[in-house]
């Protein structure tokens, strides 16, 4: 049990991280759709600089966007390319979430089997001691 509980916690933390990444990808898709509806007009927006400190920004050209592609790298992509990237990332994350959910379920099942075995052994010892 001492080995399985940390494994379960790690699997659930990884699952939470994957869900957060998926939420970010879906938010990016919504933002790209909103930018696409604006067309080629300049975009005024508020940017969070950190610690909920916001600044106003003007984006003169919304034809391309910078997208975080991973490991600290950003790519400047057109809206269609960015949507294709988001689609691929979403598909990859859904597969990962499925794998992590299965792994967490397997670990939970192992914990339950272990607890049932301990309870059964404890019951046998109590019955033998009477």
C-alpha cells in the first residue's frame, strides 16, 4: 500500500496536468475562432503581465499568432495552421488522458485488492485466535 498510494497520487497529478493542458488548448481554439471572426482588423486587448497585473495592448496584424508548441518554443502560425496544431494537440491529449485514466483505475483496483486481502487475513487471524 505504501508503494501504491504515491503511484496513484502521481498518476492523478499527471491526469490533472493533462486536463489543464487540454483546457488551455480548447481556450486557444476559442480565441483563434474569435480572432478569425474579426478578420484583418486591429485587435485591442488586455494582457496579464503576471500576478493579475494587466496592460492594454494593440495588435495591428491578426493574420498570424504565436503559439507555444512545447519545451519553451513558440511558433508564428497562420490561423489555419494554428487550428490544425490545436486539433493535433487535442487528439494527442485525449489519448494521453485515456491512458492516464486507465493507469489510475488499475492502481485503484490494486489498492482495493490489497485492502481486501489485508482485511481477509485479519479476519482469519481473529477467527483463529478465538
